C-alpha cells in the first residue's frame, strides 16, 4: 500500500520552471538562503548589473512554494508551472 501511494505522489508531482533574471539580480542570495528545497546556489556568473548572481541548480526540487518570490527584493526570480509536454 505504501509503495502505491508513493507512486501516486510522484506521478502527480507538479514540475516548475524556475529562472533568475540576469538583468535584475543583484546577488543578495536571499533566494539561496530562504528556499526550503535548495533550488538555488551562489554562482560565479556575472549579471548585467555587475554582481555575481544566484543560479538555479536544482529546478526539479522546486515545489512551487514561492518563498523565493517573496524574499527577492529585485523581483529577479520567476516561477512557472510546467504543463504536460514542456
């Protein structure tokens, strides 16, 4: 019974497309700090504003909680639910 339920949960898990806008990110890393699933990491990528930006390293871990959207002061993070076939 437990394995049947686990399969059901995995089958119905929603997937999300997560992006960090290189034109807006100032490297505060609030998304790294406050993401409960560890989707983001610090990077060596220089954004358009001259700061090392956050990077989406584990998008498959995203649960769509949107904590990153709440904490990002620059509105540099975007989350979109993936539809079947995306």
